[in-house]
C-alpha cells in the first residue's frame, strides 16, 4: 500500500495577527469560538480557565455543536511552543499539529493530521471524514478571526450538514 492516506495538510490565510490566531487554537475559549461547543481542558485534573494557554500534557474532552452530549472526544495535548505551534491527539490517538506563521504579509494557519496507514480502508475512511470536517472548521476559524459569522450548526436535530 502506498501512503496516500497517511497524512494531509491544510492551510488557510487570514489577516489576523499570529498572536490572535494562536490564542484561537491554544486556549479553551479560543477553541470554543470556532471549533467546539465545549473544550474541557485539564492540567493535572484541574480545569484550565477559558483564556489560559494550553500546555503539553493537558488532557481534553471535546464536544461539538450539532451533536448530542453523548458524542465526546478525549485526548491530550502532545506539545506546544506557546506562541505558534500546538499538537494534540485526535483520530486513532494520532497527532494533529497546528502551525501559525507569516507568509506573503498574511498569517497562515496550517493543520497537519497523520493517520496509521497499516489498514488502508481504516486510514482512508478517517482521512476522508476528517479532511471534510477540518476544511469547514478552518474556514470558520478564518471567518471568526476576521470578524465574520460563526457558521456552525447548533441544532442537534439537523443532520448531515457540513457545518456540524
């Protein structure tokens, strides 16, 4: 098997400063502004404040709008440099890394997700499902950072939309 399903990278540009973009991906409140309904981030079992920067080793429980309370995802934050890069476990407990940097006078938010390519069908299904979700959420992040609309579906009863 080739590794066509082993990793994807997505990039979105924004006019927001690097610091503002990083706060959106590296604080519980920031994550809730564009991605999550609830970001329960814990350091040694104690909840982080919404404005506190997430640290390496923090555990999380995520919940999304448009999904019931029973749908949660747990994991941990693997690393962060505190200013432009953060990594956490996601699908199959494999890493997602978000890097923020300047390019062509814009701020670039780059998301890379890695999959275990051992079983092609599993890797393909995770790849295709996750890339669809991340494309929407990165566009929503750009909108939020630039003062635009939050495009997330908040209705649990509304199914099969790309906004949830």
